[in-house]
C-alpha cells in the first residue's frame, strides 16, 4: 500500500467514524457513587499526557453516574512501556481503573520493540483525542531561524528524549531530514522533563505536544527564552498537511522542509515521517478500560465522555488547556485506535533502518 493510499484510507476512516458512528448506547445501571477512579498515565507528572488527563478528569467525574472522584496517577518508566505492560495484566472491570496512552506507547508497539508486552486489541477504548506538537529553539539559535533550517545546520543541538522508538521519533526524523545535528540525551521519563532540561540550559532544542506547549513552553516564548520553529501540522479531510489549528501562526514541518536546502517532501523519508505522524498525532492520546470490562461499564464511560465533549463550554476550555482537536468516543474511538496502530510496512522498514544506523537501535 502506498503512503498516499494509506493516508486517504486513514483519514477517510476516521472521518467516516466521526460522521456515521452509531448513537451512543443508553446508559446501563452502573453506579459509581462513593468510588474512586484511578486514571493511570505511564509518564511523569510534568508532560502533555499529564495535562491532558488532569484536564479531562474533573469533567469526567461530573458526567459519570454517582460522580466518583477521578484521580490521575503516574507510572513512568521505559518510555511508557512499563505502565502499558502493567495495564495489560489488569482485569479490574468495575469501572474504577482507566489507562491513558500516547504516541510514545503506540510507536514501540508498531516497531516491535522487545520491551512491549501489551496488545492494544485486548483493551477497550472509550475516548481518543488528537493533538499537535511544537518544536522550538533557545533564544540565541532562534535568531538564526528564518523559516528554513539553512542557518541551523552548523549548530550542535542537544535534545532531552524519552527514546528513539517513542513519539520523539517524529521530531528526531524531522530534524535529520532538515540536515540538523541534533544529539538526543535518552532516558527522560516524560516530555515535561525535556522542557526542564531546556529551561536549565542542558538542552538547546525541544518539542512538546500541544497541551505541554500551551501550559508550559508558551511562557518561555513569551519571556523571550524560546523561539517556536515549527509544528507537525494537522490533516485536512483529504489527508494533506495544513497548519495546526491551535498554532496557526507557526509554520509546519512541511513548510520548513520545503524552504530548506536538501529537504524533500516526497520520497522514502517523507513517506515514513508522514506515516508515523499520522499514527502518532491525529489520535494521539487514548483512554482505555481494561480487558474483560463488562459492556455496561464501557457504555457508561462512552456516554460520559460524549457528554464531556458536548458541553457548551468545551470548545473554549479545551482550547486553552489541550488545544483545538477532535475528541472521539465509542465506535469513533475504536476507528481512531486502528489508525493509530497501523503503519505501512515500507515506513516501518525505513524507520528501523534509520534507527539502527543513527542510534544503534536494532529491532526485528
């Protein structure tokens, strides 16, 4: 399957799911009064996934029957595979356990990382939401940025990374395609820790997902300590990359690539980058109930998340906390998960070869 066909099918599949999904099931007799729901996030408390879950948690509490307390807990380690492996073993189907993943959980699964002991098909998705990402430079190097990377190619950049097989794959491959020299320091537990490295001067380039950028990095820009370089963009209904609706004034990677000598927006590298961008961002953060959860509990959560996204004030409050992106529930969420866990073999092959050559990461 070519990347263009894959893109069209992925986008049209999600659009169809959003427009043709069956009505939300009637709420079954599930009562969570007096209960505490633990929403486990497999990253540190400083990153975008933490901000995403902390935004939705109180809204979910208001919509679940019995208004249980929803507490966000963190289980960082191994770029989220530690928490995902733990969740795979959970059989708590009473509605008091929720798990949140991101692209950094999806990518190791897609690439066959040997640390992966989890299977997305076993879990029950109840909500998925898209996000974007912003790459930015320190103030000194930001002065050299003119919409292209031509004046940045001689600079030695340091970047705090969760790992080359995580969501960081998207910025690392983008910078490589731009001809930039970016040295990742692997091992951080969340993108918020990467931002802290940048703030301390231990890194001079960084990237955050939209929620992390809005609630943290944007302040650095306002203070003159950082300069936005590019977003990854967003997909229109035809699968074309367009400007991110949350950051319409920041150019996309595609625009920066087109302006940079030697960077191509066609061919093997571009096809691989775009495939992993599609897998990692349009349905980037997903909430799951464990395997074995009764259907009435699943239906209760789907209805609750549907009520959250249909609040009159949701567009306003979400744009300020997590960005302007679609929220999928029920059958829409299932379609989004399928898109997020499907990448053409050609893209996987390219990325695996690049990971081995660039970082010595060998995957079967």
